[in-house]
């Protein structure tokens, strides 16, 4: 049975890039499969070891720990998901790693259920000023809030009702034109592209009473279905600018 110090040393080797996670052995199993089998015996011990190694790791090492975290969440199940999410609520980098791992495992809905709307709003408020505004602009160092942008993209595709609710909460944060433009581009445009026929009526109704949504609509134009474009323009009213 694995000891805590052994688990830490194994994860340090992963963090250092010592394992080729995708190279299968003769039986078609790879290093992640073998690690998952070991983790399954004592997932909470491995979670404690993971936190130790993750906290001491630089950016590259944290990325190298992605596969071990995916394996751990896979074998740990809901009880471990709850425990990791509890830490994620106070540790931004863990939040980022948790979302990425759960999304890779096709468990984005379970991750969002645990992180929640309020935490997503707060993270995106911090993350938005760091989003590159020009092509080729270098990305800043990771802050741990990047997951919030990925959640917005995920929800517009998988849970449009929640994406719409999140959109309205984010619009309520600020009337700054740059902020409303970002929400238009990140959420409203994707809702119109993917679910336009289902959402256009409520977008029009909300825009009639919500100036911030009217301000957001001009940046929701590039992927709008052609048959809805006139209605989007009308909903934006004087904020629509053909020159954008």
C-alpha cells in the first residue's frame, strides 16, 4: 500500500516530466492507467499528495500534473469531486486545474454544479481584463481564473438556459462599454449562433428594458444567423454601429 511520501515522490516525477503518459505498454496500457490503478486504492491520500506537489510546482510542472489529476478524479468519484471543489473555492489555481480535468473527463456539468454561478461570475470579473484584446497579443501569466471563460463557452453549448442567466448576472456587474462588449462576444453571440431561434424573443424582450444588453448586442454580430440579423439590429437600437 502506498505511503504518503511515496505518493508525493511519484507526483514530483510526473511534475518533472519523467513519464510519457501516452506511450502504451505491450498490453495497451499507459502510465496514466497504471497510476489510476494505484490511486484507486487510496484516493484521499493521493489528493493530499497532489496538493503538496501542486503548491510547489511552477507553470510547466502544473501542466504536467494534469493527467494525474484527471486519473485521480476519475477513480475518486463524487466524494472526491466535492472535496476538490471545496479547495477550488479558495484556491484559484486548483479551480483552474479542477475545471480542465473534469472537462477532459466529459464531466463539465458536474464541475459547474460544484463551482457554481457566483464563483464563475467572480472569476470572470477578475479574468476579463486579462483577455488579449488584439490578435497576436501575448497571453499573461495564468491567474487561475481562466476556467471561467471556458465555462461560458461550455454553457452556451451545453446549457443555454444557464448561460443566459449567467449573461444577465454578468451584465449587471458593469455598464462599462468594454465590459458589455465582452459579454456580447462571449455569451450573446454564441447563444444567437447556436440557439438563436429559441432565444431571439427573450433577447428582444430583455433588450427593451435592459440598456446593458442593448450595449452588448453590437459585438454579437459575426456569427448571428442571417435571418435573425435584422431583429438583433433593431433590439440594439442606437447602439448598433455598422462600422464595427
